[in-house]
C-alpha cells in the first residue's frame, strides 16, 4: 500500500465547520463533483495567473475553502463583499462585524485573520531595515494595507536612524472614529530610547478623506517643536484615507 498522501478536502481540526444553510449539507459528507471541480479549476487558475487572474469574490472563495471544506462558499464570499466592499475590507473587519454575517464562525474568522496578518507581515518586511526614501512606494503600500480600512483612528510612528533606515514601526495610540490622542513628549521619549534620529508620523482617517483637521495640524506642529528641541527630525506626517493619502511635507504643512 502506498504511503503517499493524496490531496483531499478536510475540515480544520481546531474548529467545528462553520454554519451555512442546511440545504448545502450532503449526506455522504462530501461536496458534489461540480463543487469539487469548481474548487480545483479556481485553484489552477490562481496558480497559473496569480491574484490578477481572479476577482475579489473568487480570492475570498480560495480563503474560505479551508474553513468550510464541504459546502458551497460562493454565496458567503458575495455576502462578505456586499457588506465590506472589497477583499481588503473583509480582511480588516473586526470579529463583531464579521460574525454578523450568517455563515461566519470561528473557523472563517480565524482563516481571514491569518491571511490579514500574513499580508501585514509581508508588507512590513519590505520596509523594515531599509532606507525609507528609496522605499517610499512600499512604505505607502504598507500604511494602506494596515490602516486604510480601520474603523477607528490609529496613530503610528516610524523611527529612523541617521541614514534614514527604518529601525522601528510602532503603534502609539488608538482612538475613536475621528480622534486619536497623541502626546508629543511620548513621541520624542520613545525616539530617544531607540536612539533614533528622525521620525515619520502616520495616522488614518476612517472617513476616507485624508485632508488634515486643524487638530492634526496643531498636533503635528507640537511634535515638530518637541523634536527640534532635542535635535530630532520630523520628516513627515502621512494621513491615510481609504484610497489615497496626504503628505504634510508635500502639501506644505511642514
């Protein structure tokens, strides 16, 4: 008898299979051939053409296959996109939001968050320990990946060394839908602890519009004054919207 393992659809061992309408449950415990064939064709198309070869709902199907191995996941993928807009919006949704969708349980939630965490780590790996100026497009891509779809404001700081190499990326604070508390003293204190020479401030606007508020401008000025007093450089303050961003430096605020 051969000991070679063959591919088969199997449930994740850590969770019960997520709930979907009982009309989609089959007595023999296996999906009909048309479901199995669809999954195989979709996997082959992805492997051959990459992510650009498939739309968002099919990308979601690929993720959902593992969490719900014996049921048709296309309706659930469509429901998630209807609710959250796009693939990134689905991955960024929190537990409470996701579990309001019928068919979402622990297995699906866990699978989505694994993919989200992997995307964040991959984007972060492309900028850490690299010279920021030469990696600016990747910096902006990372900020959008981690912040653009958040429902509340998040304030992050990039700490740079004398050669403008990114040595630390840290979240300093979280806030509400339109405000996040920022303390200039804490910003410069942390920079000194890390032996950083410069900082870049980043925060998101859940509204989607990256236009800075008067509070954003005033806070940035206070951070700049605190940095100047200690010989640190404030390179920029980036505001992340849903599909675009604003640079304080480029817009003349710094």
